[in-house]
C-alpha cells in the first residue's frame, strides 16, 4: 500500500471516512446519541479537523482514501477562536454542550511539551483489519523518530489502548471521563532517538 499526503480536496472524503469509521464508538454515541444526527454532523466537523491538520500538521492517507492518520504539530496547533465556537454551535445544535464539554476535557488532558498529536486514525469499516492503520502509524512514527519528535494520542477503547500499547505508547494520566463514561485514554510515545 502506498502512503500519500492528503490535500485540501481530500478533506470532504476524509471527513466522511472518519465519520463512518467512528460511528460505533462509545465516544461518538456520547457526543451524538442519534446515528442519523451523527451522519449529518460528523462529516462537517471532521472535514474541518482534516483541513486544520493539513494546515498545521500532517494527514497521511492511501490513494483510494480508505484510511487516514490525522496529526497536528503541537508547536503550531491553532488556538480555538470565537468564530470556531460560533461555527460549532451552529453545526452541532442541541449537541453543542456535549461537544464543548468534550473539547474542554480533552484539551485539559493534553500534554504541554512538544509533540505531534495524532488526533484521528481511521479505516473504512469494510476494510478494517487489513493492516492499513498499522502501515500509517508505522510511517508516522518513522518520520517522528527521524525528527526526534514525541507523539501523543487518545485511545477510544480498551482494544485501542492495547493496539497503541504494542506500538510503544503508554497511558498518560487518567482516562477522560464525562457523565460516568470513560471516553478516551491519553497515550504518549517517546521518540526513538538515533544512536
């Protein structure tokens, strides 16, 4: 499988890809408890995330856009703006408070030292377990190791804690819990320094 850098024109399709890939997560059902509403909100929310990462990080994908890794360079990650809050309120409607609480909670769990933030790792549901996620993650780690940059991400299930754990990530602090639901486990990977 060939890895390519996503472009602005790929953002809508990758927003759809992540929406579908994340539809069955506990996090998703906590944010938007109606699947049809998620299918309306998710693509626009995630397309913007992809566009922001293209501008302030990196988005790796495959030529057929069946998988993607979306990562932000923490050194240049954009700060939330009043315009973004207004956009989020308009997009999410009755779910705005959940999105706002979630974003505030995961920002407070975010480490302050320099790193790349792997925000999304998604594979089209019909093509999961084919090695695409591992391929993208390994490529990202190789680049980060060459740069001497650490990585941060969040695992959205126990299975993903184990997946990331087998790739040199360790839990970083307690899970993000809202309304009694464990939504994310922050994870940290120290770069393998040369020599």
